[in-house]
């Protein structure tokens, strides 16, 4: 499909630089294709679902994955270099995006404070592979000391990262370190909201998808066929898969909290829509025409024009439906992106839910 089909005008005033306070105080746009849009608040989510439905949360934890250092090369002056880790390949090896990448060569050494790495390989679009001088857990501890929280570029470009972000840009149920971007739909959930979900008879389950920096990369191709997704590591254990299969078998719905949870569930789905255990990389790219198998509803924030995430929600609820929903959100003052408001999406007729 043509990428320009997913473009729309977004005023800069719509970009949220701070989250709503409290966490569950944001707005919620309920989108049921073929029905009128409904303006609600995040606190209204329990009433928008049914007892017996199951929400699936991504419990990954954001790490301080932005490292600033110096390239050290014999006989050459040091070159300031910034890297953004995005995929762990081994206990001492990470893939990363580097700036400036063109000046780096295989074999170059990079020094990040007390942490040292060697460029093992170079890829496309500024991607490199780094071998560090220590392995996990020592490497993780040193990254925590040397690194900085990698706020999305559309926020970081407008203000500096500060102490508030260390809490704001992390879900309250984050457990497994490894993400370089937050699963931002989950940022809306407070302890009070989780208690309200339980009281409404809704189940809660967790999966893990370590969100990579590829989620921020623009789609530069003119057609979706020309875009390559970066892989991310995900885990769905057998117990959770069985529990979610039981939810559907009893007539309940699976509600993904965020596009990251959705992509992992779809990666783990069998052709008949049941789920099996999954552990490993996924680079699933969902565009209109995709046949959804694993989920029945989606909680997600408002996404960038021409982004893979806007393509995903358009595949789920329909492109015309989502263009109309986003136009309404802009007119109504909804806040966009990672710290913005939320939407609850139901499938359109072409989502082809099994």
C-alpha cells in the first residue's frame, strides 16, 4: 500500500510533553467501527469492557539505553559518538543505532565512561553491532550507570530528560529490563485502575516484548512493501497462553494493552487463533489486509502520521475509521504520542478476527 495513505496533518500543539496526572486521568476515545465515537476517560475503561474479558499487559522495563562516548582509534583524535541500544543478541553483544555512524568502522573501540565496546559489525541506516568488555549481569549494571533514558525524539527534541521521566516513562507493572522504549498504552494504568478492572470481573495477564528503537524509525519507503521492521525479543509463556485460550473458549475477549502486546500475541497465534508459547524475535509488520487471529480489542495511544503504528491501528479498525477518529481527536484537543491520551479500538469488518 502507498505510505501516503497514512498521512495526516498533526498540529505541534497536540504533542504531549508530559503525561496526565494522575496516570489514569487521561482521555479515552472509544472507537467502534460503524458507531459514533465516544469521548470517555481512562478511568471509564472497566465499564467499556465485559466481565470475563482479559487484558494483556507488556511487562517489559525500559533501560537507560542511550550511551554517549568517544571513538578511540590509534593515531586519530577521539570522535564523540552516541549510540542507542535496541536489541540484545548475546550476554555481551547489542545491536545499536549510532551517530555519526558513517565515521565508524568494524574494529573501532568506543569508550562510554568505564564501559568499553568494539564495533563488531555495521548494518544499514546507522545500525551497528557492539561487543562489550563485560557480559550480563555486570554489563547491565554498568549500562545503568553510564546510560540515559531514551525518550522518544519528538519529546527529547523539545525538552531535556529529567528525574520525573524515570518514573513517568515506566509502567507501574514493569518487571523485566530490556526495552529501549516504553509500552506507552500501559503508562495510563494506576493501582486504582487495576483494582477497578479486577472489581469489574476483568482478567489481567502479562507478556514481555522488549520494545526496540526501531519503533521510532520513520517509514522512508513510498510503499509499505519497501519497509523493513527491526526485530524485538518477546516471551509468552505456556501458562499464560493456556489461560488466554480459556478466556476465548468461554466467550471472553482478549484485549491487548498496547501495540507491543498485540504484535507479540499475533506472532504467537496459530492459524486457528489459539495461542502457543513463544520465545524469540519477532519483526511482524501489520498493515491493512492483515488477518488478525489473537486479539479482539486494543488499548493504544495516538500515533505518528505515516508510522507503522498508525498502519497497524488502521489494519485493525479500518483506515477510513481511523482517519475519522484521529481527525476528531485533533479537533477535540486529544494529546498525542507517548505521553498522550488513549483510545480503545474494536475491529472493523476487514480486520477478519478469527
